[in-house]
């Protein structure tokens, strides 16, 4: 095999590995925000659904916050 094809071969071997790499974790501030909203739900056990305007939570878990969302005061949306 000619050496001129070596870079192509290397690319073909490495590209699939890069394509299937894990997605990056959400930024730390997003995780902290979600943790705070989840903790509010644990402290208010009578609430079935609560939100800070960015993250909506139930007893099962929380949604993913919007990319440009400014959290508000956490409120119970459904008892």
C-alpha cells in the first residue's frame, strides 16, 4: 500500500471512534439548578409537580432546562 494512503486509512480507523464517543455532560451549573429544584420537591412531599420556570419536575424526575432560561421562584403546579 502506498504511503500516500496512510492518512486516509488512519482517518477511517479513528473517525468512527470519535463519532460514537459519549455526549459531554451538562455544565455544572445546570446540574446544580436541577438538584435544587429536585430538593425542593423532597421538602414539599405534598406537591406532585413543581417548576422554577425552566425545569419541570415530578416525583419521577425533572425535565431538561432550556438553553437560555432564567430560573424563577419554585412553585407547586399540581398537588
